[in-house]
C-alpha cells in the first residue's frame, strides 16, 4: 500500500541518519499512528525481530562484508557473555577505534512511550526519562548496569588507527591486588596471634591484625554493597524519588541530577556498543502527546532537549503527532515567548527531520476496511502467525 512505501522509506532513513535526532512523524489522523509505527519498526527489509516487543529490539544482522573486515561476530551480555561483560567492566577500559566507527551492523532498541499514560502526573517529562532508563536496564540486564555504575569507565577514542578495543585498567588492578595483599597480611597476622603458642598473650598483634583485615575487607565490602544498591534501586526509582522529594519541589538542582543519570546511561550504551561489536540506536516512539494538556506537551519537549544535549547520545526520537493539534497546544504555553507566538516555528526548531504522511490512499483504505471487519479470533490468529514467522 501507499503507507507501506512511506514507512519503508522512513525505516531506511533511520538506518543511515546521524544521532541524536528528532524525527517528526506527522500523520493527519491519529487512529493511523499505531499501524504506521508498526510498519516503521518492522517494515524495513533486513530488519528482523529478535526480542520481545517491550524491549522492541530489532537487529539488522551481520553482513558477509562485515565478517570479512572484522573477523569477529557480535556478542550479547547474556549467558556466557554476561561473565565476559562483567570481567571487561571491572578490569578493562573500552576504546572507540576507527574500525568500530565503520561497523555497518546496527541494533535498534524500540521503546514505546505513550504520553497519555503519564498525563496525570505533575512532571510528564520525567516519565519519558524513567521509561528510557527502565527499558535499557531491562534490555541489557540489571547486573551489568549496576557494575558499570561502580566500576565502569566511559569509552575514550583511540589516539591512532590501532584496532585495539580494550586496555587494562592498571590503577584498578593495582588497588585490588593491594587490598587483597593487605587483607591476606592482616588475616595472617591475626592467625599467628591466635594460634602460635608463644604469641597468644600479645594483644598488640591481635589488634593490628584485626584492624588491618577490617580496613581492607571493609573496602571490598563497600564496593560490593554499592553494586548491590544499584542492582536493587534502579535508575527509574532514583528519578521517582527525586521527583517526590521536597528538596527538588522547586526544580532546585533537579535537572542536574537528571542530567547525571542520562550521562551514565549514554556512557553505558557506548560501552555496550564496543562490547557487542555493533552500533546501537535507541528509538523512542512518543505517542498520544496530542491528548495531553499544553503545559505537559511543553515539558516533554524540554525532556527531549535534555536527552539530546549530548552529541554522542544514540537516541532517535520518533515524535508521532498531528501538527494541527500540537501547534495550538504549544501556542498556549509560556515557552512560546520570543517566537512571535508561532507554534510551527517552535516545532521546526525542536524537530530535526520532519516526515509527513499524506492522506490515506485507495489501497490503504481497502486494507483498513479489511482490518476493521476482522473478528477477535482473526486478530489472535495474526499474532500466532507472526510468531511462527519470527521463529
């Protein structure tokens, strides 16, 4: 149909566009957005589904040319790959090489954000950030992200054309070996003071041994507790606590805290790019924004600006809205000051790549009519058929 052609073009565009970017997905009828987004996320040739819809992951796969150039297949932080990822997180620093920048295999993480579900909260834009953090944590797993908070390091760019992607963190290794040696020395002194017959009466050695063992052991325990804390308390819960805190009720320091969480998330995605040996693209599909109040709509645009402020962020915002509805909402908010009360100017400034879907063509109308008369059993059969095709 005509809609298939338009959505296929946008799918191909997402594979080649530079990030971060905001794509304005403009459709005149709101009821078409769900079907059109489904065509975009799964309609591009070569994109196949390799995960559940909640994570929305799509994989372009590894081409033969990519294998000939790199001689290494992509990997994932699951199964045995989880142990490898934890080892690299703790003791190695990732390097962004020239070969990594030339990689053609992409992995898309599609995240659906319905603004209507968060329309009742005071800070709708905080829901966008928490949704992003939650799905990234769910996609890669909670343990690698928790270890990255404590031991991970931000990838740095290579100084030359070397293809070495991992460098040993000598400082971390020296500190760890130093703590282990001090701990072993403290335990040895304590055992000697407790077991050797001629030294049992000397309390000084017992005090020294217990003190040394306690200090070195406490450092290791504190590191483990920090990892456990980040494992139990997700980024979503942290932002929710900040939102509910009286200290940040007046936005004092709130955006800086949100910015720190976003920076950690961007660094983690850059680390996983090097580890998985592929390029990552996080696509946030923002829907139902034209059903919210004007001030909430402006808040979502502010949150998008916060997430897009990092030039290295692999974010693609797919803003699925009807401009004829969004523009009057923007013109009623205070963010229009200085723009001559023109909502289209503000929308053009926020959107990097506008993509308009024309009116429904004849073939698309016939397809919509056929879908409208389907029964509940027919819709369930379609889901089963799609699952068979995926396997």
